[in-house]
C-alpha cells in the first residue's frame, strides 16, 4: 500500500518563501500554496491539512487571527507562524494562541526548519491516532484504549490479538508502569469470554491469609469475623478471566495451592470440605523475571510452567520512543477534558524534553507528569518548566538525559541570540559588514538585533 503523504498548507504572499517550501517539502508532503487569506480559506475548506504554515503579515489578514479562525473549526490543528519582522509581542501572542512554533524569516538553517516541520507533523499524527482510536472504540464498547505506534508495541499488540481468542494461560512480564493491567484487559475484551467477568487481584498488596480467602472464598464461621459464606474469585470468575497481578509476590503456600487449582480447576472454600469447580482463564503479570525467580528458589518451577504457557513482554517506555508524543497527546486531551481546561499544545522544546527523559516509571510516570501539569497549568502552551518544575525528580531525570533546561522557549531563544551575536562580532573583529557576511543576515537587520542586546551602540 503506497505511503499517504501529509498535506501542508503554506500561506505567504512572498513568492520566494512559497517556492522554498514547495521545493523543500516536494518529496515528503503534498503542498498547497496560498498568497492571501481568501485563498487560504478556500483551500482549508476543501482539504484536511495536517499542518498550516502561516505568514504573520498577509495583504488583507493577520496570520494569528487566521490561524485562530482555522483552529475554531479544527481545535487540534497544528500551526506554525512565520514572520520576517520579528517582534516579541507577536511571538507571545502566537504562543498564547497555541501556535506550535514561531519562526523568523529568512530561514538560515533548512535542516532545523525540516526538523520543526517533522515534529509538528508528529504531533498531528498523534492527535489523529487518538481520534481514530476513539471512533473505533465507539463501535467496540469495552475495548481498552491502547496508544501504540512504535514497532515494539505493535509487535506486542499483534501477539495479544493472536492469543486473545485462545483459552490459554498468559504471563505478562514488564517493569512497573508498562501497562500490564491494560494488556490483560485488552486480552479479556478480545477473548471469547468478554461478556463475562474480568476480575483482578494484586498478589503483592495483600497478606497471605487475606489473599487466600479472597481467592478461595470461605464458609460462615470459617474464622473470626466470617459472619456469612462468601464465594472467592476462583468461583466468581467462572466463565470469565481472572487476572493475578504481581504473581511473583505470592507466598510459597499459596503458590502450591494455586498449582492444585490449575491442575483440574477445582478448589475448596476455607472452612469447607466440598470441592467446587470453576471454568476461568488465568492471566498473570509480574514486574520481575519469573524464570529468574525460579532460579533463585523463590517461585515454584512447576507453577511457572503452568502459567507461562504464553509469555508476553511489555517493553519499557524508553524502548518505545515513538509512543511518547501520541501518549502525551492522549493524556493531555484526557486531562483537559477531565479538569475542564485548555492546556497545550506543548512547545517543541517541551516535546524534546519528554522524549529525552528516561521515564523510569514508564507510561504511568508520563501519565502522572501530564496530569500534574494540566492540573497546575493556567492554560495555553506548555513549556519545559511547566512539565518539570525545579527540584522535581522528573526534572533531574530530564536534565541528566540532556533535555533542554527549564526555561521558557522565548527566554532560551533570546539567551542563545545574545551569545551568538557576541561571538559573531568578536569573530568579525568588530566589523559589522564582516559579521553580516559571516552570518548571512542583512547588515541593517543584524545591526538592529545587536543594538537591542547592547552589543553595539550608536
């Protein structure tokens, strides 16, 4: 099947800028060109564009106003504003309107320009994946929402689809926060038992006696406080799926008891002598290598082979970098709706910081990061400092991984500009004409910028 190229609308009254983008993106996108607001409106009404590159000053329109108009019709539209007359107030207004990036012409680094466009298209793909997923789920009630674009997770989903309809025991292995519970629920939703109960027990969070009574059930008077008979999860899960999370934490005694249940699916309530039978499908999960636990003598080898009929490994988030942007977009959308807010989009620097962070807590840590950010954010674009407040563990992790410092995007840009121009004028020996030649910036524009930072004076 041929690759579907993204559609990009470029709105600029400057002929050379239109030619530049037409040539730059010819092989990677379908480019539509507009010279003014009227033509842009006509094209936008006719096509579903993945990205709009908008000039700030058009013959009869203001670029920010036109993007605002487009975003009112498509709230998740990704837009980039361009200008040949850089103004801090325009940049601030663009950021407040949710513009993905604010670029200054002329474009001196085409590779950097392509990188910005690529990141913007990645965000658009994430939004479209989420909306497509929700459309599919509307006709598949009960199916968990699984955000996965990376090859690692596509392989996992393929494996789950292959075994979900089979009545075989499944072992899910993966670090904490990788989505083992979500995978178990997905297996249930795709199985033949989806119309029956899905029951979950965390074996690591309960004392042995409580876990035993929860699984096996008990008769009235079986122990102090047992005022009436109560069926256990083995019994309740009849016809459905039983999910035992953190199975590696189960005590040796209960491991032995579980092995006997799995041999013929019969069990006895605590305080009873009557054997009962239940037909359930077992799904287990662990954040440790269960085979390693067997070798260490902490887990029964015969039970291991009973529950590890099919093993599915959930990759850590650091091995599925392609999912960070779509997961972020999903959580941002979710918590904006939940809290009644309008936070976002994320700036390119913020997205870069998220991608560079190691996420030791995996998807769960990323989810909590976005939830906290939306909860505390007043609204509008989200930058690095919003995601990683100073002193937070995640901030240190992002910094250690080489993420951008916790500065506002505009502050970081201005800091770089000052340093660049100081080095430039020094390299040119104080000669403004030579500095203009070295930088490729027109002499008058260069002089204005340097004067702004006090590098040159009248």
